[in-house]
């Protein structure tokens, strides 16, 4: 069985891979799955957010080169990707001025292009599946606000969560300014919100299928990972 390595941003995404994604993909014959943290979400202020693209790219290339059967993917928040300077991620700056439907695709295409160039002419591009969460992991939790509130033991907060969700066509469109990013909205409602613990409790309550129904870009990623089992 080919190994699927998921390069994730922090503990929340690592837990998501281990507790939710792994059992789901097992049903599709994808059973050799592991997560690797590429940034430390708990130290964003001191570390300046997720690591720069060049460092992450080298990490991905090292694994793809070391295991010729390995398939690599990413799970990182679009909101936190560096836009300029030496840490900039491919096309992140230009994506900010594009229509919502093009933002993630533009960054992901740039990531795949960079990896393909570095790996050389004989690289099979199907071995790297770039994915950025729009706009942030917490956005996915708005797929079912009742389940979100129930999952964290605060059913009384369903109403204010719905007020946010109803402003957007999909949870993935909840925007990414420093004051209105999904995590900032959640923290304003849920005092002392603990992202790794409460976030994954919420996902378990919501269920992967509901998130896929509400979040088309996320769904596209999951469907592509499911297809690995048939390769």
C-alpha cells in the first residue's frame, strides 16, 4: 500500500488526520497514513506563523525522493500563508486580489509547479496533492452550527454561530482579515476556545460528510484522496 503523508500546519490538523481522515480513507483502501507538522500553531507569535514555502517545499521533496511510492499532500490554512518576502508561498500574494473561486486553486497550482520543477522531468505529478483550507480550519466547523455547538458542549451558542454562517454562501467563504477570520469569530463567541481539542470534538460531532456537502473545495480534496486507493 502506498504511503500517504499529510503535511499539516499544527496540532489541530494532525488530530484531524489521525482521528477523522485516517478512518474515513481506510474505507477506500487507503490505510498507510501519517501526519507531519510543518508549523507550530501554538507559537505563531514567536515563529511568525507557518514556515516559509522554501522550507516546507524542501521537506516535501525530501519525503517524495526518499520514498518513491509515497504520496504527499498538505493541509494548511490559506489565511496564514506568508504573502511576501523570503517566506512567501507560491502565488499567495496575487491570489489575494482574485475572485474567491480562484484563490485556493491559484496557490495550489503554484505549489505543484514548484514541486514538479524541483523533482525533475520524470516526476509523476499525481504524487503531490496540494491543498489549502479556505480560509481557515475553523471555517469548516460552520458546516453545521448546531452540531458545532453541541460538539463543544455549548448548545446555547448555536444562534450566534448561525448568524455568522448565514452571511456567506459556504463556510469556506468566511473571510480572512485579522478581525474577521473564522478563528477570530469563533474566539469572540467561545471564550477560551481551545483549537486542537474543541475543534476536533466539533468535527467528530458534525461528521465529515456534512463538511464535504457544505465545503466544495474541501470535498474536492477528500475525493482526490479517496481515489488513491484505486491507483
